[in-house]
C-alpha cells in the first residue's frame, strides 16, 4: 500500500511539474532547435551529395572523351 501511495504521489508531482508553462516552453524551444538541426543537416547532406554526383558525372564525361579519342 505504501508503494502504491508513493507511486501515485510521484506521478502527481510529475504531472504538475510537466504542466508548468515554463516546462512547456522549454520543450517547445528544444523541439524547434532539434527541427532546425535536422533541417541544416539534411541541407548539408543534400549539398554534399549533389557535389559528389556532379564530380562523378564530370569524371565520367572526361573518361568517355578519352575513350572516344
């Protein structure tokens, strides 16, 4: 019975703390920061992949030119 009451008290405390506006603001800020990091990382990955593909195409064109000569 003591464990049940203690668990219930902990859950109630957690719910009260989680519902504070400052906690919600922190969660919102963190979520936005993570979203921005994901966006930046994705853009960087696309840029580097595009550069690599462009370099591979140039090498292929150069190799084809050499074979034709």
